[in-house]
């Protein structure tokens, strides 16, 4: 194509008067006749059916795509990785199940890869999978047949092939001391929108997803902090993509953050439960509910279809030395004395709004870190409130004031 265009343009050099419009006309004709630029892969539909004792999982695609399929035990999951795709579904299928599949999740796992995770009711392996070409009105279809098996066979048959599930970067920056921070630099704030991609997080009234709501709050917090012209803001994610917990911690430490805020929303079996709360790190949870919430949040990597490998040991073995003791003290002061006080005058607070538990995402030893549960999307009025742009701007403004107070305090004390 480039040769044809260049050759034609060179022939026009002898006809100056014809050159502008003729070149444009021919270029238009050549481009119109050339093959269309390929569109991104689209997932058109997802179906689950039971056939002769096996469970059939069917994905309708806009084009051919070869999946990478593997399994993970404890709990049992089958993971299907596709090239990055748009899930262009008429109806959201998150949470759907049937047969051997208890429920499914899907979304962007990392740039270039979309992931579908099948949470299984028990050990099951892929009996066969195949790709059907378009036929009539039917598009490309990826068919995966699952059959029940035993644990040992699942582990053997569904083991990830080398390179299928690459580990997250685990390079850990050296422990940073306050004296090492350049004088006069702007405080660095890392804003973390919880969940994302294949991990929707909590699902509230009307099918609202935690991952979508907290991303809107993270963007608004980024916008308002930038307006102060006082901080350097780093977002762990600015789109709907999965991000492992340890990667969020690594990003905060790599950025040499002075404060880390992880934003979430919550659900509760009791529909009248409402209010904002803020959590800090403690291996001894402040109460049973805080412990349960931390346990749920710490399963985010499992939901995303990650093989945690040595992750749990790595997290639990972070050295809690004097640097972390000081970090925890700053985290508690920010949560209890700044966030709770600033937000309390503008929004509902949960009973005992400051709590603590062993959240993996808060375990950077040298970054003051809090996890903010903005409210309950299982509460009818609060879910509607949290979706309001005006309420979002107001609540974020309260968080910005609490951040200002924190760094005012830190600067007076010579901590930043």
C-alpha cells in the first residue's frame, strides 16, 4: 500500500495543477479499498449448560482467539486467558453459574490479557475445548467442556504450563527512612481504587460493582488533590484492570509514598447498616467484623485467578520493626484524628468508624496506609447517595481536608 501511494504521487510531480486534488482522491480510493483496520476482540455472549454429566462453557467471540487454560486449587478454579477483549454482553454474567461452575468472573487482568475465572463447586478438569468457526448467524465460539474429577487428577491435569501465569514483579525497594526523603519535595500520595478487572469486589443494589464506584472516587480524589498544587498523586489503577494486592503495595513503596489510601465500598447482610469507616493495620483485629472484612479483602488475588505461591508467607513475614511501628502510629493518627473528624461533619459514619485488622494492602512497612470503606452499597439510600456526583465531590473534599491536616501536622512535627 505505501509503495502504491508513493509511486502514484511521484507520477503526479509532472502535473502541479492536478497534484493536490488528484492525490487526495486516489488516497481516499486506495484507503477505502484496503482491508479495514482490525477491531479489538469482543466477547459477545457467555453461556453455561449441562450436557451428559459434563458442564459446557461457551464464549461467543468477534474473532478467532486461542485461549490459555489452567486450573488452581484451594479453592478450585479454572482460568481462561484471552487476548485483551471488550466484554460486549447484552446482559452482565458476573456471578452466573450452573452445573460444575458455582459462579464466574471476568475482566481485564493485565494489559494485553483478559481473564475469565470459573469458580468450581469441586475438582473438575477440562475434558476438551475447541473453537467453532462462524456458521450462518453464529459467530466464533470457544467451547470448554468440564468433567468432575478427583483432587489429585485436577492438580495434575490442570497445572499451569510454564509462563502461563507469570508472577507479579516482586522486587522490593529498600526500607526507607524519613531522613532519606529529599527536603522540600511535595508529599507523594498513592490513591488505590480497590478491586478491578476480573475482580468486581462487592456487588450492591441494582448490580452496582465496587470496582466501578471506587474508581470514580479515586479519580475525583486525584482531581481535587491536583487542584491544591501541593501533592504528587499516583494512582495504582486508572481503568478497569485487575491489580494484585502485593503489586499495589509495591507501587506505593516504589513511588516513595508519604500516604497510601485504598478506597472501597462495603455490603452487609443487614440492609440497614450504613456509614463510612476507616481501617488501619493490625494483626489483632479490633473486632470480629473487621477481621471478617480483612479476610474477604485479602482474597482479592484468589478471586482474580492468581496462584499466590509464596505470597501469604511474604506478607506475614514483613519485618515489624521500629520503622513500621512509627508508620502505624501515623496511620492511626490520620484515620482517627483526621479522616473520622473531617468526614463525620458531612457524612454518616459507621458505629466505631476507626477499626483495625490485617489487611494485606496496608502492609508497606514505611508508608502510612489506610483503607477507607466509603459506605454500604447494600443500603438503599446510601447506595443511591454514593452514586451521586455531588455527594462524591463533597465526600472527597472531606478526605482532601483530612489529608491537608495530616501533612500540616507532619510538617509541624518535622516528619515530612
